């Protein structure tokens, strides 16, 4: 759907959809350094219009739990992403 090569890019896109409204002038969360309207704008609009935010929150929560149970090497690899995900999910759910 997004044509990205890395799971971290997919997870970044999911976090973006959860956190922000569509703004075409923002940089695309895929990491291309292009503006959304010149990159994945149409796809992001469709995903956001489909109201998938709640489903993304559930998916990200499950991935976070799986990463916490992973090896030390996996934890180091995804540390930054896991930390950001925890902050976002805590802000959304109102937990600390």
C-alpha cells in the first residue's frame, strides 16, 4: 500500500496516522523527505478517512508487547521506536 521497504517506516506511518490530521505540507512519515502531498498523500487520506486510528493503536500496543519480550539485540534495534510508541500510546490512553 505504501511501498516502503522497512517495518520501521510502516510503524512511523501508523504513529503519524494516530497522532496528526492530514496536512499536505508536512513531511511524509515514510522518510522520503518529501511533502505528504507529493508522496503518500492520497494513501494517507484514504487510511485516515477509513478511521483506522483505533485499530492502529491496538496493533501498535501488541507490537510493543512483543518487542518487550524480544531479545536484547531486538530491543536495542527498536529502542527509539518503542520509546516513542510508549509515549504516544500513554498520551492517547491517558496512562503513565
